[in-house]
C-alpha cells in the first residue's frame, strides 16, 4: 500500500477547493475558507510525513512475511512429529494440539 499518492491527491483536491472558495462571493457559513485552509495545512504536513510512514509500513510487512514463513515451517515440522509419534490416532492428537 502506498500512502503518498493518496495524500498527494487529497492535498491537490483541497488546494482546488480553497482556491474556489476564495473566489466565491458568498462564503459558506459552516465550513468556510478558514476551516478548509486549516485542513489543507494539516494535510500538507501529513504529506511531508507520509514517505517515512510508507517506509515503516513496508519494513513491518517484510518482517511479518519473514516471521510467517519461519512460523509455518516450525508448525509443519511439529505436525509431522505428531504424525510420526502417533500413527494410529494422529488426527486426534493434532486436534488436541490445536491443528
């Protein structure tokens, strides 16, 4: 998942909104120009932080995949040991072990 393109698109949309509200003669009462300018500033700040968050997420996913691979290997090995030690009722034993 890439965070940066989504944030960039949102910032671009907010800029367009602020520009059009600035040109508008009748200002909206509830969500006026001030509200959207503050939102734009917050999104621009988050856009600067997004690449670091994107890299962090990518690294965490890579770590998770490596750990998942190792865990799967260990669980398969454990299941084979149970099958070898209990040839007649290995299905029951696997169920007891939570497989």
